[in-house]
C-alpha cells in the first residue's frame, strides 16, 4: 500500500536538498513508482512515460553508462508542474 506523498515545490528546496535530489536517480520502473506515489491527478504508466519521453516533456538524464535515469528532482518538478491548481 503506497501512501500518497506530498508533492513538493522543487523551487523552494534548499541548495543542499536540491543537489541531493539532482543526484538521486531512478530507473524507469522506479521512477514510475515514485510518481505514482505522488500523483493523484493522473495515472502514471509505462505508456505515459513513453509519451513524455517522445515529446521531451520528461527526459531521462543520461548516465555514463548511456542508460536513461530519472533524477528525483526532475520527477518532483514534473509532479509539481502538472498538479491541478
């Protein structure tokens, strides 16, 4: 049972918190789970992620291994920017 987590405003983070979130990476499946825990306003699926990737709305950061990894900061930013006002 994933508890819904609060959507934070990434723009209000301290420098340290911001840096930590930018250095925390998730694989696509973990990123989906992370967003599912935060997003109540839309369903987060692999299909949605593919669309976000194709439109450039949520791009993975490329790691040195060439695999797409999503930073916690970007995921928070996406959740924050897409929440209903």
